[in-house]
C-alpha cells in the first residue's frame, strides 16, 4: 500500500514501474530538473487517478503549485 495523505491501494511495484518510465522519458527528452523527483511525480499521478483528488488538493499535499500539479498529470 502506498501512502500519500491517505492510503492508496496500489502496490509499490506499480509506483516503481511508473517512476522508471518517467526517468527514461526525462533522459530521452533531455529535460532539466523538475520540482518533484520521478518517484514523487508517479505518486502524484497515481493519487489523482486512484483517489480523484483535485489539482489544488494534490498541490497542497505535495507542496507544489496547482499549475505544476496540472502539468505533471
């Protein structure tokens, strides 16, 4: 079970898989630094998809701006 402000009923292998895909995408594109590392980005996306939290709730929970949460999702 992954823990973000509340429990998310997903395996940690799901989080690792998505984080790995994000890392490889960032390397391919040669993007610069991001506000959140790939693991936290993956958790943000999974929290949105699984829990249906709004962008404002996610932004507050992860300590980022609402626009950043929108871009990551």
